[in-house]
């Protein structure tokens, strides 16, 4: 009888996970439909479907396939990248509050892009990608370096270090924007974040780092559960802690940096 309890719980867990996944997919589908149909020019769902299959023409079809569909696909890609990056940060740091934002990764990417606008006069989002990745990488390395103790990675120290570093990097970003009116004009709307004007060409620029980051994240996933036990326990189970943390951190940087760009 005692053996039946964990077996029943183990059988129910995949059902719960499947239900959550199904609910998420339904919610995503509903958001996609609303994104394609609702806007300054409402389009009937039937017209949306016809436009997607090339059976509709006119202004409604152009609004769906030329403007809203690329914007929706970019939004899905960015949301997925940030979601996977956040899951990686939580697994690598053993902290449920960890994310690219709280660890300062996004702030590092933003600062690097603003520096590029300030120093090199860049204007196009496609040009921001290498700077965003570099800034995210430097910020992540700084947070892990400052937070790591003599023996183990302290989750609380890591979260505090990331929060402080994010504030510092954010203040530097604001300082550069105040020093140059041109930088302020170019960067303020980008820093707020918008899908307006983002087409599939922009998604093509970040497809490679997004793909590499996603593959690396999936490869690191089995070791994240072991890391939740602590570095010493994970190492005793055969997990190469340093390699997993480097690969997982690199994947999070690629995903978050690409999304920010």
C-alpha cells in the first residue's frame, strides 16, 4: 500500500504537466488569433484565415500578412527566448527569482547598445545584435564572478549582486542618454521595447544565436535538476558543474541578448 502512493503521484505528474502544456498552447493560439485580427483595422477571423492561405486580397490581407503576422512571429520568438533564458537562470543559480533582468544580463545588453548608439552612431536594430550579446556576456560574467564564494554559488548573494549591478548599469545607460540628445532620441523608444516595425528580416538576423542558445539550453536541461542539490552533490552524481554552468550561462546570454537586440 505504501508503494502505491508514490506510484500514483508519479502517474499524475505527467498528466498535470500535459494539462499545463495544453493550456499554454491554447492560450498562445488565442493570443495569435487576437494579434492577427485585432488592431486599428479589425479583421474578421475568416478573412485572417483566408489571408494566411493566400486566398484573400486587399487591405485586410496586407494588414494580416504584411504587418501583423511578422510582428506576431517576432513576439513569439522573443517571448520564448526570454522564457527559456529565465528557466536557465533559475536552474543554474538555484534561485526561483533569477532571470536575465534580475541578474543584470538585460541591463548589460541595453548599456552596450546605448554605447554603440552614442559612440558609433548606429541606428538599425540589426546592427545592435553584436553589442547586445557582448554586453549581456560581460554582465553575466561580472555577476557570477562577484557572487561566487570560496566553495559554492550562493543563490541569495547572486540575486543581490545581479540586482545591484542592474541598477548601476541602468544609471550608466541613463547618463549616456542625457549626454547626447541624438542618443536619447534613438535609444529611448528602443529601450521601452516595441514590436512595431519589426519584420521577418529582423528575426533572420537573430535566428542563428537564438537557435544555438535553444539547442544549448535543451542540452543543459538534464543537469539542472542535479544542480538544484548544490554543486558538491551534483559533482558527486557525475555532473560536470563548471561545464554545465558555462554552457547554460552562454545559452542564457545568447537568448536574452538576441531578444533585447
